[in-house]
C-alpha cells in the first residue's frame, strides 16, 4: 500500500478520483454538534486546570512562588491559550483540512502532495510526520495516567487519611475503562457532552467565586506581565514554560477530530464555552493563591467549597475518564490510519458501531496502552511527576505541526513566501521555546515520552523501509503481468469452472500466488481477477469512483480498488461494487481467493541493519492475516507462500 498513487504508472485504468466525506457527516444541528464536540474534543485540554498551575510552582519541578511570579505565570497561561490554541490551531491549522479530515498524518499527506516521492524533501516530511504520530501515541499513554491521577488526588484534600488509596483507585478506574473498550463507546458517548459541559460550567463558576478574593488578578490579562516576567527573570520564566505548556495539552484534538464534527462547531465551542471557562478558572486559581499562598499545593481543589468537594472529585474523575476515552479512541484512529498508509503492520480492527464508521476497536493497541498506563502510574505515582513527562510529547507534536503547516501554506495554498515565513517564524519561536523548556525536565521524567516515541518510531520506519525492500525485490524479480497473460492465452492450460481472485501488490506484475497455482495445479479458472487494493492520501473515496478494471482478454481482468486512509477495505463491498458497476455476477461458493503468505528471513543482502531486518521479520510474521483484514471468507481462501530474503 502507498500513501500516494504512482503505482498505476504503466496503466491507463484510472480516472481522477472524486473524494467525499463520510455519508451523513455533520447533518445534526449546530448546537448538538457543539455539545458533542465539547465532550470529545475538549476533554483533555479541559482537565488541565487540575494540575497545570500546581506544576508551575511545584518545589521539585517548578519555580519559587512570589506574587510577581504568579502574575507572570497566569499571564503566560492566558496568552498560551490565546496564541497557541486560538490563533495557531483554530484560525490556521484547522484550515489545513485533507478533504475535511485533520490530524498530523492528514497534514503530512497534504504536505507530501507537492513533492516527488523520491526527493529528500518528501522523505524528510514523511519522517517528521511519523515522529508526530509517535509522539501522539506516547501522549495516549500519559494522558489517561495524569488526568485520572490528578482527579483522584482530590481525595487527599477531602480525606487526608485516604492518600494511600489514590493509586489503587486510579488503577481500578483505568483498568475498567480499557476493559469496556471492546463494547464500543456509542452508548457512553451520549453522556460525554453533557458531563463535560457541566465540567466547564463548574470551572467557570469556581473561578468566578474565587476571583472575588483578589480581583486584581484580572490584570494578568495584560501580556505585559508575561513579557516583564520573561525579561526580569529569564531563567525562572524559561523553567516555568515547561509547566505553562500544560494548559494547551490536548490542543491537537481540535485538529484530529475535525472530521467528526466539522470546524465550525469546534471553533464556536472553543470561543463561546471552553476558552472563557478555562480563563476564568485559571484567574480564580491565581486569585486564591494570591490571597493564600499555601493553596499552591493544590489550587484547584482548595478553591472548591467544603460542601462541594466530594461532588467535584466525582465530576473531575468523570471528566478525566472522558478525556482518557477520547485519547484512547484517537489512538485507535491514528493506528488505523498508519496501518492503511503502510506505516504499521496489519492488526485486527473491529467496528463497534453499525452507524458510525469512525468507532473502532483494536485489541492489540488497547492492551498495549493499558499495560503502559499501569506501568506509568506505578512508576511515577503522582501527577506532578507525570507533568514533567507530559510536556515533551505535547510540544514535539506542536513543533512538527508548525513545520508541516508552513509547507502546506506555501506549496499547497500558494501563499506569499514573506507572509508564510513571518507566520511560521512566529509560531516556531513559541513552539520551540516551549519545546526546549520541556527538555530541561528530561531527567525528571521527560525521558519517558521520548523513549516511547523512539521505540514507536523505530518500529514504524523499519516497517516502512522493509515494505519498500520487499516491493523492490518483487519488481526486480517480477514477471510483467500483461505480456505473461498474452503469452499464456496463446497456449492456455486446462481451464476449470469458477472464479479466482488473486490479491496482488502491484498491478503490473504477476503475484507469486498465481505463479504457484499455475505451477503446481496446472489449471486456470474460468474467470480470473488480479485485485490490487490501494490506499490514497485522501480520507474517503466515492463508491462510484472506487473500482477501476482492465480486461486482459480470456475472461482475465485487472481490478484496482481504491480506499481512503479513514476507510477499511472490505472484500464483500469490493465484490458488490464490481457486480454493480460492471454487470458481473459472483457466486461466493464458486469463488476462490488466493493470497501470498511469504516467510521473510534476514540476510546479509544490502538493505537494513541486521537487527532491523530481524525486527521487520518479527513484525511481518506477527502481523494480522490479510484474509482477516480484508474480511475474506475462510472457507474460500487459498494461501500460497515462498521464502524471501531481505
């Protein structure tokens, strides 16, 4: 599979492909879509008040408290929300949609369109796009851990004697969350919006109540407080930036989930509800600490009245579970896209909803995330320790998004180079400052997301490179399909009843399974299809343009089925479209599907380092079966393989 469409270069089968969004997209009312977006998109960024300010003045990872520092920090938080989220993402990044879809892989695919697939620029952008995806997957491990831990830590304020139960309760909540993933989130998802909306209202109310204790904190809206703090205390400001960035954790969700809700509901929900609630709450926390510096140990829960403390712990826990659920679902979607784009091996993907295409469940990813989340909580034990690790994954993705966005603005949107440069430099300076500030905390936990990202990236780039090597070997030693079939039909072997479908990796070359069947069985089916499934760099493909076919004569056809990276190839739907579009009938009991299942072995042949070849072989042998991935009936399947050295 490929992220572009050069593989039919020697064929004339394809017409330009029309693309479209998922059917029924965005048909609900704007208010309903806004409420749904609040529940899914803003869960992560909405739970940042639980730990962001506390981390800024943490005795171990933060800076020393002073009123001047507090005003500077609150001002930095406010303007981080305005500049990073509102200006960069809401106004600019969300414009870079790939046929309505967002996310770092969509942005990467958009940026790659204007580059030759053999150029250094293409390879560089692909590398950083993959790095961005890996950092997002690392964030999928840290977000559930830090969110739930920070919520449950409110128990310590309500009942100090229960401190020892914080970790067991957090683990129990998260284990239960991962266990229910296989049932889908359709039912629970209906509660996401109202609960998260209630959470934001609570944030605003608590903030407004506490602002009264020190109303002068409102002055922190002035960016001069942030600028003066940076100028007067550059070292302290630089250190605290690694914690200030926590207020924008989850910002990538605005872009990633754009395809589900559309940009307008997300933008309106942010401007009208989420941003005001967050600003008021951070100001309220600042006012509380200004009037009582001791409250810095946990400003969020100490701003809650005693009578509302337990309900607030419950609401915070529900909000963090929702934020975790959104991140887990995002990880499933990201991995699914990576599989279809050829960056990860096939895995078992289950659809948990008949009506919502995006609701999927990937068992291997689910259990891997659960294992890593449990290890993370046991290792770091407190949310303040995790906060040091959290920032690096967030800022790395922000930095990569800026680079890819600049390419899209210049190469795809054809914007003036001076305008693009000015905007890119401004965004880059902010992102780079946040990113380097988080690097200071590598020894305090920042190494963790970097290690997760490095392991993930090594696997992705090894899989991608290994597939390139296999494709080159197949092409170098392959037999041209057209000329071979032409010769074969001049002296055809015995033909038997039925239909044979041979899945092929390239439309111009014979699949190994066909050669093996011809060699060992000495027969040719009455009707033969060579089927190539291609994944293009668009999210969706119109059914009317999905299937293209070329008649090679003798009832032998080459078929190409095109899917977007947000779709799941399905053999049943492919057969149905062939029947409908080309007036052909298939009797499944008379149809056999032939697949190549090769055994890959490492060798001294130039390709990759031996350890990478071994890693690729292990991934290849443990990848999901093609027949399962394409939903081919087991009783109609024939697998023929060979040993291939790389």
